[in-house]
C-alpha cells in the first residue's frame, strides 16, 4: 500500500502549516482536501488578519492561504484536492475518494485538520429555502461569485456573523439587521463598528420568531428575549428579507477521529466533541495528531500555530528530528499562541462581560449593544485625540492582540508598546503626514485621518473604503455617523488606492467642521 | 449518569410544547415533539433515539442535527448535553456510490 | 431502588427484551442488566433484518416456522409499533451450478421439514424481482419468508416491557453469577449486586464468560461481520435476498434505503479497535457482490457502514436451555447470526422456561450440554 | 444573471469556466462550467431544489459545502445529487426532487 510519512487531512490553515513544517524536516507529506479549492476557511476570509507579523497580521485570509499553499508546494508537499477522506481505519489506513475511485493509503503519522462545522438553531420556518448558514453565504459569494440573496438578515454577532455581514455588504447585498439572542455583541467591536456604520441595525437580546414564506423566505419576524431567552410578547419586528443567514457558532468536525478510535471528550470550552490530546496535538493513538478547529474551535491564526506544532511533533515522532528541536520549537510557537490567546477575547474570557479595558477605561456599552461607540463614549480612548493639522483617530476600544498600526506609521505616530493587546496611543511629538498607511493597515478599519482645519468651516475625514463602485473625486454624497445615520453632506476630495493598501481604498471626504468627529462613512447621492 | 442508566427513573410526564412540530432532523424530518416523546418512551441515549426515530440516519448522517438532538434529549432528561455520548461515527464520511466504493485502487503497491 | 426481581435477564438484546416482555405480560417482576449504555446495542441493532425459515438448520426450523406463522404477523399490533414486517418472500440466489447444488440441498432438507420452499429458474427469479441480473441462473424461493426492522423490533420489545414495569439498567456489566444454597441467584456487576429467583443469560458472546463463572462452558467463538446501508431509493422490491455463496444478503427497507450485509472472507481474522471497527476492505467487497446481482444499484450511495459480532456456536445452532446442574440458570446464546428472525418465539419460550412451564415447542436440540468430541 | 457579482472590491473579477447551458425542470438556464450546480441555480434565482418525502416541504441550499445534503436534486436522472458540490457541465439535466423521485407527489 502506498505509504507516506505524514498524511494530512484538510488543506486549511492548520493542515497546510503542519505539512510545511513536516516537509521542511524531510518528511514525505501528502494533504487531502475534499474541496475544489485549498485553504479551508482562509479562502472565504477576505478581511485582513489581526495579530502581529508572526501571525501574518494585516494580510487577508485568502492571501495567507495562497502563501501557505505556495510554500507547501515548494517544499514538495503533494496537495490533492477534490479528495474526500471517507474513513480512517486501523493501522493508520486512510480511504480517499478521488473522482470515481477510492484509494487506500497509509501514513506513519496522520494529522487530522478537518476544521469545524456550523452549528444551527431552529425556529419556525427554518427549513425554508433562503435560510442558510453563514458559511454557505461565504462560499457562494467569495468562492462562486454569486450573491446569496438580495436582502439578508444575519443571526449571530460573533466574529463570523460580523465578518460575513460585512462581506455581504461588500458584494452588494443589503443587510437588513444583525440579530443575536445574547445581550452583547460577541465578536470584535471593530468588526461590529464597520457593519454598523454602513447602516445595519443591531438587535441584541433578540432572536428569530419565524421565517416567513410559503415556498421560500419572504420575510422574518424577530422579537426581544428576556434573560431566560424567552420571547417578550409585543416586541416583534418584521423585516422583508429573502435570505436569513445563521452564524451561531461552530463545532469541531471530529468524526474521523471517532472512527479511528481516538479517545474523545465533550468539552464545551472547545466547542463540542474533541479528541483528548497532549500539548503537541497527539491523540490517544500514537502518531495520530490534530490541529486547528477540530481540536477546539478558535481562529485561523491559532490554527496555523497549532498546525506548525503538530507538524514538528510528527517529525519528531518519526525520528526526523530530536526531542530537543521539538521542545525548542514548541516553546517558540507556544509563546506565539499565548500571544494570540490574550486580551478581552482570550478563551478564558468567553461569555464574560468585561467592563474595563486593561488600561482601566470603561468599555463602550453602546458598542456591545448597538455595534458602535456612542458619541459620549468615544473620547475615552487614547487613540482619539484632537490637534491641529491632519492626524490619526484610532477608534480602537478593546484589548485585542493586534499591532500592525504601530509598524505602519513611518513617522512613529502610533504606539502600542510591548504589550500587544494595549490600545494604540498617539505620540503627540511625532508629526503625522497624512500618508494613510495606518488607515489601510488597521485590520479592524478603526483608524481615520482627521483634519479639523481643512478650510474655514470644513474639515476632512479619511476613511477606509472597501466597496464598489469606488466614489469619484469631486463626487457629492452624505457623511454617515458610526450608527450609519446620515449626518451631513460630504464631498469626496480624494480617493487613494495603492498596492500597499491592499484593496483598502482611502476616501477623503470634506464635511462641516462639527462633523469631523462624527462622519465615519460615506454614501453617494443617487 | 444514573438518570440514563436506570430506565425505571422516568423524566416525568410528557407536557406538549408549542414548537413540538418543529423539524429537528432535516434529512429524516423528525420533529422536536417526536424526540421528546421518545425520551418519555424510554429512549435515553442518542443511539436509541437514532434507532427509534432515524434522527441522524439520513443522507447527512447527523452532521446538521446531532447537536440539536442532544440538546433536546438532555433537557428532557434534566442532564447536561455533555453527559450524552454522541452516536457512533462511521465511514463513509460522505455518501459514496456503490460503484465507486467497489472500485478500489492502491491496496497493493 | 430494589435490586431483586423474580427474573433477572442479562443482556438487553432482542432476545432479552422479548423474554422480559413475555414475562412481564404474565405479571412476573423482571430486571434486565445491560453492559452497554444503549439498549440492544449488539447484534440486535446490527443485523440485516431477515425473518427467514429457508436456509436454516432443520433443528431451528420449527422455531422459525412458528414465529413466521404465529408471531411476526401480529407483532406490530402487539408491540404497538410498526416493526416493518414484510412477509414477501426470500430469494436465495445462485449464479453457478455449484450454487444451485447448495441451494438444492438446503431446499430439500427444509421441504422435508414441511417448509414450502422450492427451486426456481432464472426467468422465474426475474419475474419475482426484475432487478436481478442475468447472471442469476436460479434461486430457492420461500414465499413466506420476509424481513423486519431489527432496531424497532428490539426497541419495541424494550418499550413495551418497560411500560409493563420491567426495570432496565444499562452500563451494568455482569462480572459473575453466584450460587446461593445450590441455586444461581446472585449477580455481581462492577457497581452492584442483584438477586433473582431465575437468571436468564442472553448476552451474546459474552454469555460464555458469564456462564463460566458458574462452571458452564458454551463452545462458541465470535466474529466481527459488517453491513452497510444506502440512501433512500425509490421502491424497487420487497423480498429478502440472499445468495448461495453468502457473499451478501439484504433488503430494501420501508424507508427506501437498502440494508446489506456481506463478507470479505477475512471475517474470522478481523481486527477490532474496541469500537466494532469496520475494515477498509469489506464494504467495497460487499458492493462488488451486490452489483453483480443487482446492477441497478451501482449508483446507489452508501451512507454508512458498521460492524457487529456474531456469536458462532460450534455446531451452528443456538443454546436455549435450562441448566439443571445450576438450578435457576437459563442460557439463550450462541445464536450464530440467526437470532433475530426467531427472537419472538425464543422470548416466549424463555418466559415459559423461567416460569417452570413446559415449553410449547421441543427445544431439546438446543441443550447446553449437547456438545461432543468429534472422535 | 443579476445575482452574479460582476466585480468584487477585494477579489476582483472572478475567473469562471466557459459559459454553458443546462436544463432545469425543462427550462434552459445559463451557468459556467465547473461551478457548482447550486451556484448556477442561485444565480438564476432558483431557490427550491427539492420537496421532502414526509412533509412535502421545499428545501434549498443550506450549508453549500456538501455536508447537510439539503440541496440534493435529480441530476441526469440520478437522485440525491448534492448540487452544491457537483460541478456544472454543458447540457446537464437538473430536476426538482420530490422525495426521491422526479415526479411531483400527486403523480407518484
């Protein structure tokens, strides 16, 4: 039987990272993935990643996927697509379906990196055509170039719900509302803010009563829920939508490990049924490793590091490297992993209400309930300053491990310091030249350039803009505030695009001077 | 686990709920009420529910409903969903045509 | 809770559940101990659902004929659950002259016992089931055979027995049976001690280890065999199918899916990882077998494969027997893969045995002490 | 094909296969070779893929990655084909699935 040193199941961030580390150390590696395109979830993630350089921050998910794939191929890893692993049998034998044939392979080591599957909630009418998973929406729009619907209601305010809502807006869909039964937004505030300023209303402590329509979705009714998640009568709200998108969490897709006989546990902190494994990702069966969401649902950034660790551990298991190298590399990667697992969204803080930032600043409650920071809250944050001339305004209000803004500014105007989760601070002594690199670099699109003294009575605001059609210089429209409300007339003064901005265009709009602190989005007059 | 193991310990009387007609297993069209009733008829494990009602026995093999069914059964038994062992996973992970399964390659080098 | 009952049954398979039901119906207090967490998790939930008389050992035939005549047709009504019983015949198919010889032999022996079974040629076979390939040159045909849903039958007996007050305890692995004052009475599990006037051991292959704790050995071995199920298909045929070669057997269920069992020939040496693991070679082998007989199913998609243990008796028929040297002990095991079809009648016989009544069928052929050295 | 994204602000103009035609319940539709059948159907505004066996209710795309099997249809005569992971080809014949049949229930 054809045998490889390492067989990886799943060509997502963790699988490819493991394959790369294994191949670097001389292992003969093959990666099987059932999808026609590699990269797993990375290819649906078109936003820029958070973190630091070592976590590939500022790079868009699908680009990271391409990079990993290229690196893997250069190292001689064989990546086989449209290859469904149908079973994992004893003696580490895999059966793989490729086209109309099944093939048997054995791996001296096997890494299962099958990721996660979407959770679902039920409500009246949830089986109607038009009710889809958030992953389905991403697949349709980002992989197949088809809009999932015209007018959509999103259920779920975690990062998936927020990111997919923004993606829906980017591809030209209308998002009628973002709804979550939880009392607070679950995902990053910056993701919420960029959806809210496009005018999407947030309904926290609300959930779907029913999907309406006979043959497919024609509308939806939501209602407020009490603390026990029971509907409060009289709070129903109706929306005309043709699509309802569900983003209510993920569960590890660990079936192959169960088939193989690995010891499993039900661990709600990891998202469900996960294999019991050691710090290197090795399961109860020697030589079967796991990495990424299949061993506990997290972000793609941490999946890549887990993949690296497991790939190196597989190399050690097969005798390609010594235990010293494994331990050394493990410490390095563990540090990187710990770097990601800190701040307000660290795994141990899941579900907790954090009222103050690490700096002791009260967290914006409006951000948590409405998706945007209120007027009377915004001045609290160290990134929000007023000064003469053009300068950055950083509406970054939560401790997230992320620092590309600090590196982006050639004048060193922005400081985060050594603690990666700290809120960015403006260095008053450094002179901003309005280059906009920080605006484009911010993965959360939370940095704006503001000039209050552009001309008498008017100031300018430079906003990150990732929509089509791109506004034209001189064009007139409206300035929208953080909640997406029209607050003033605005004129486009400049539209900057550059390769270094990586598709984040910088739109400079002229607004009345009293609006420079409010206008955060632009919409053309039709 | 006593609640699951001693089948003489009953989960109380069955009280109808307004959403009992809601489909839970999309493939086999099994409703919430059917699942709840099955618990009251003595089906205390996910495996028994599955065999009794066909939840998770359809084309998708429970990939969509497993978590939902678990939640309903656990609630009915008054235990945590984590206490319920999921149904056994079996190959093939995706439906495979008989003629494809029949055509093997690579068993011998 | 009280740990005593008039009858304690070890094993909640279809045999144990049926016995529990028929006993409870008589007002007997019954306790069923199950090693697994789920009821009927052994062969009862893993078999192909055949309710056959043809192809059986003549010793077993009276039981099968009684069950088909008197019990199966009324079982759904009795258990208030649709057990999906269909009495629409069994075709045992042959493709070669050698197959036909095997079938002829089986048919003659069964007919001698009074079963209405006869040989038919290829054309007649395809008249009954037009989906069978031209490779099939003949078959044995028993019109009164059929199939049922083993999952619902097992759980149906369980449900009804439970409703009648039978206490079922799962995850109770029996470690030993103890004699008290000369009678089998006490059952020790890993967690508790139970006492009963009568103990029925219906625990599949595990019965051997349990019986050995009171010095009784049943000469049997176990084999891990496999089955698979397809997606739902439009209705094609209602018969139970088998082959002279025994390379596959199965039927189309009410649901529309096809359940097929089969063999790769490696069963006697199959490995297990503790989860009744399937091997990578058996399902493909079963599929190749099926496609030779029913080419139309080539496009049917397999959605699941599974495995289960058969408790194979050295002489091919079960042990259904009181153990006189251990009064109070009744054994019902070593069903050799034929247990499901006769489970209602065995359940009823066991209830009579436990009550000390004379059984309505002669069961001497199934005695525990019938085994003899060959030479 | 109004549901098609002509140009995406981040992904640009997506590469597609050859334009092909296929039949859906007798109607001639256009799509691109190699894209999932489901994508072509959604682009053409078709939401319903099948009607269920028991309750005869409509279903469409749900997971779009081949797991949930809700989007199955009869493709070139074969039932239960996951349209979200089955590539479109010129001249394919796609039919709404009623239970497991191409015939509406009243004709079954």
